[in-house]
């Protein structure tokens, strides 16, 4: 046996509960690279030390490092095919799993009467992760609320590179998130928060894939705060024992402040579940109509306290529904200047801790 193989043989051996391991494997599935020309990216990196197993997945743009409790008999590292391991562990009984590194990057996985071997790759091939720099603490509930109210407005068009993410603005006493696809813009501010270590304005473009992954991690954590940091090229989000890193989006986010309506003087309060697509505003009444080739045409009349000039204006119904889904029901305010200018929508809830504005370009009707 060559000396290198002798050293590698049996240099990692751990026992871990199926429940804990599967929970972390599941958390990383959104980051594991599926169609890759770089084989190592289809693998997890496992690091066992002390009483913890750390596991890392990356697609080079995004990486997630997470960990769970383990009985570490021999400290060490290895790589294991990610999809294969996840699918296999799902099928195992709820018992302890023993993972042991063998020669030539083979790994043995035993649980009860089940025993399998998988072949990994040299851990030296696995990309090294950047070091976590000094961080700003953000309440998890606040970040979750900002992402829910803006993430859906991010552009999916790859050609509009700087719109493929959301702009996060941190100030000493507020945090704001803005997203746009060129047709609509979601702007949500949370004032009254204190951010130690932030002076002036810290601007960050967060890519869509990182936003999606953050949402998933925030939805599955009971951590009350997260730590956010950035260096010249990388964003870091530490959520409990999980660390998400993302390559930063480069380029200039559009000047969104120029888009925010300043003189929308015509305001209509409405119950959010009564709203649809094409509107004619008349005194104390709004006529809402929609038409499609499948369902034909329909029109409803809703009483409201509108007391300004008549207007006819049309909107993409899906854009309106996206807003209504995250505006917590209740009343919303529609604000217009005229039938050709952008409309603004806001939840009419004085108790809401978020200042939420949604701007939609009108359609020709």
C-alpha cells in the first residue's frame, strides 16, 4: 500500500444520528450543483472534529456550511457524492449512522443492517471557502419580512444582470430592501432598528439564488438574529450553525428613488381581496373588470371613498396578486397620478412595522 493511502485509510470515523444528518443534508440541497462540469461540486465536504460534523456544499456562486452533533472516533475530512448520500440517508431507519473513510477516497456508511460504500474525491479538490469577516447583526424576523415583501419582484431575465438580485441598504437605524424587474418595483423599509458598526449607508446587491436560499434557511430556523458580513467579493449570512456565502452581484442597481412616485394625489382605500385588474375610478365607486380568452369578461363595482377626477387604468393582474399575497390582508391603498403613470400600492395598516411600497407600471387599456 502506498504511504499516502496508508495515511488516508481510516483517518475519519464518526457516528451521527440519522435525524440530525438528514436535516442538514436537506438544508443544503438548494446549493448542491446538479449539472456541473466540475465533478467535485457534486460532492459534500465532510469535516469531523471535536464533537461536530461540519458539511459544506457549493456551486462556486453560493455555498452553505452547516454542522450537527457527532461522536467523532477519528477526526478527519472526506468528500461524498451529495445527491447519492441524501437519497440513501432518507431511506435508512431512524438510528445512528457510522461513516468511515477507507482507502482511495471510498467511504463506508453503516446503519443497522444497511451497509454501503460510496467513492468520493480528494478533499484537496474542494474549493476553499472565504473567511468570515466582522459582522452586523440583523433580527431574523426583520430580514424574513423584507425578503417576503420584495423577493418576488426580482427579474429572471439573465440579460438584465443587475436586476437579478435585491438591493439591501443598511443604515445605523434602518434597513431597506428594493427589488425590480423593470415593470414593477417593491420597496420595503424597516425603521427603528439599531445596527452597531454601520455608519452612513451600506449598500449590497444580494443575488436571487442567495435570496431564495436565505428565505428557506430563515423559514427553518428559530434563531432570533443572523449575522451579515461582506468582503470585496463575497456575502456572508450566518444563521444559527449554518453559514451561507454568496458571490456578490457586481454593477449598478438602477436609481430606484427616481421611480418612486412623488405626486400620486388620487388615493383609493380598498379591501385587498376585492382587487383585480382593470379599474375605472369614479366618485365613491371603482369598477373593476378583467377579460381573458378562456373565461371571457367580467366587471364588478366596489364602493369606496374616492372623491377625485375619473380615471381608467390597467395593471397586470399577476403583479397585483404578488403584492396582495404578502400584504397581510386587510385594507390597501391605491395611489395614482393619472392613467398613464405608475401606480403605487401600500398596506393601510398603521400597526405594521414595515414601510412597504409597491410601484407598478400601468398597461395600455
